[in-house]
C-alpha cells in the first residue's frame, strides 16, 4: 500500500457551509417577514385601529426580530455543518463565530446588490419633484431601523455560530475526521 501525498494547504474556512447558512437565513427571513406583513395587514385598517406610529414601531421591532432569528438560524447551521477538523479551544470558537458572521455578510451583501439593481431600474427621472419633509423623515426612520435590524442580525449570526460549534463538538459519536463512529453492540 502506498501513502497518499497531499500538496497545498487546506483552509479551515468553508464557503459551502456559509452559502448554505445564508440560504437558510434568507428563507427564514422571508417566512418571518411574510408572517409579519400578513399580521400587520390583518390588524391595521385605514378607518380605525392602531395608529401609524404604533404600526411603524411594531413593524420595526418585528423586522429586528425577523432578522435576528433568520441570521441566528443561518449562523447556527453553518457552524454545525462545518467539519470538525480543527484545533480545540478558543481558535475553534473564533472559526465558528467567523462562519456565522460570514453567513450574515453573504446574506446582506447579496440583498444589497439586489436592492441596488432594483433601485437603478427605478431611478427617478430629472422631472420629478423633490421629496417632501414627511418622505425625508420616513426615509430617516427606515434607515435607522434597518441599521438596527442588520446589527442584531450580525450579532445573532455570530453568537449562533459559536453555539452551533459548541453543540457540534459535544457529540461523542463524532470522530476527529468529522464522521460518525460506528458502534457495534453485543447481543
């Protein structure tokens, strides 16, 4: 039997699990935002009910919740899917957190590109009137709450990556190669 020689270095960063986590985060985000939109449309009425300020604050809190849950799911998934071929200790925690954070980076980066492309096609023509003061205020609130949702999403993805890695490493049936150990039991 001959030995197999491996050339080159292997990075501990795995793009495939980051992309899988980002896809999971987009799916969970879509579900939560659709649910929140449905609830908001069901409880609001132009004739009575909650005022626009209450609905705006509730919508902003829901957006933060949706993003935190979505990116926590993606970060957790990325860390759990990462192969256990690492140095135990703080380095592993950092790598798991980095995978969780990169799920957020990929998710936000792709969505920013989609929004930029959509905005380019919907760019106002030179003949449109300038924005009113109410529109400027609404844009400022939207920017602030979007920032908060993104911040909570980044923190949730990073912390969930650490948690996912810790739970992955607790499984005694997983060997250093990342495969389940086969246990034979005596009858």
